[in-house]
């Protein structure tokens, strides 16, 4: 954890619900509502912004 830092290590916790919803749809045949993909995008964008990777992505 000292090599990654607290922000990078905690991002795994935020991705768990996203992976759970995707696995539920794929393997269990659950139905997805419109709010779940939007929530997943917000979670991923929050991780990108909190890790300050947005500048790296736009500068390429």
C-alpha cells in the first residue's frame, strides 16, 4: 500500500459494486436500469479525477 498510496488502493473498493452489477447481468440474467450505467460512469470518472489522471489522458 505504501507504493500505491491510499487513493490508488481505495479505488478497488469503489469498483466492487460496478463489477457486481456487470457480473449479475452477465451470469445471473439480472435486468439493468438506466441509472446503473450512469452510476458506473460517475464512479469511474470520480476515480480518474481523484487520482489526477484526467490531465494525463487529455494531454496525449
